[in-house]
C-alpha cells in the first residue's frame, strides 16, 4: 500500500512540475530541433544621440532578453580608447549570459580592435575570421565574416557566420556577398549567416544572397533608424538545400540602446 502511495505521489509531483514548466517562456532547450538566432548591430554600445556614452549593460540587457541560442553582433570594440579601453566582446558575453564567444577582428582602431562577434549558448569549434574583399584595397573599412561550428545538445552541428558588409561602396559589397557564398559552399554542415548587410531588398547584393540562400523574411520590416532614415538591412539567412525551416521572424522594437534593432528568427532542423 505504501509503495502504491509513493508511486502516485511521484506521478502527481511530475505532473505539477510539468504544469509549471509549460507556463514558462519557451526556450530553445525545450525544442531539441530548433535554434533561436539573433543579429544585432550594437554601434559599439553607444546609444543613439548620446555622444561619448558607452552603455554595455543596456546592450547586454537587450541581447539577454531575446533568449537567442546564438547571436551575430556587429560593431564591437575591444580595448579601444573611445570605449574606455574595455573588452566589449568579453563583457557582452558575460553580462548577457553566453558561455561561448568568438570575436572576429576587422581592423585595428583607436588603440584597440574593432569587428564582429558570435555569442553562443552552445560549444563553439573551428572558429575563423575570414577577411572579405574590397574593390580598392586602399579604400574603405576592412570587412570580415566570423564563423564558428555550433554544436547543439542533440548533437546536431551547423556553421554560423556573423558579418558586417561595406556601407558605401556597392562594388565592394557585391564582392563580399559573393565571397560569403563561396565560403558557405565549402562546408557540408548547414550554414547560417547573419549580420548587417547594408543592402535593402531588391538590391543587387540581396539578389546574390537570394540566389544561394533563404532569408528568414520577405517584405522585411525596418531594422534600423538613423537621422530619419529607416529600412531593412539586417538579415538572417541559411543556405538553400539545407534542411531548415523558418518558424519565426521578428524585429524587436528597441531604439534606445543602438541605432539598429535586434532581428530574431527561429529555425527548425528537418
């Protein structure tokens, strides 16, 4: 009789715990075959219209709130004078709750480094920083694609890239888009890339991506605002033919921390 009572007590406890969990906010861990991806241009943690202010905590809070499993972050300072000689890559990882990160240096800047970042809840391996081409090697900022292999708890792995393409030279931007396509073609793993592409829909640059990748949005909502200008220039894409399905695409309406807004997508591995 006592044994039967203990079995029923255990069953009730399991049901109670299950009920409590189901009322919580869904997380990637609850869905073994999905990944929540984010891209966010953080403007070196400088809030809009607040010159000389660096607020890593504000950016980290925005990132943490989105609960992404992996995130592509652009415009990150590491030990630059303008940001107070701090390692923003390391601080964003710590403050936003990401145990794994990879910083890809695009260039030396103001006594430190400037580039893009990958944040991950899951182990990273084979991290690389790929220099992207320019039409004129002597003009324009250096641009990179930072990549890392992400291994999920279910054992599935994919290659993830964070990038920030040329803003002012279309020829360079086209070359960089084609180079990312080439890099994607070198791996057998599913390939997901995210970042600030500095190009709007129906542009030649996005046409290059659309030929080889699937965007997580069409008729995409605006992702930035600056001096009255708006538009969709931040994207999440995955290679055509990879067994992925878009479950969600969302632009988070936060205009206080950066001049760009976080872009979120949930992808399912089929």
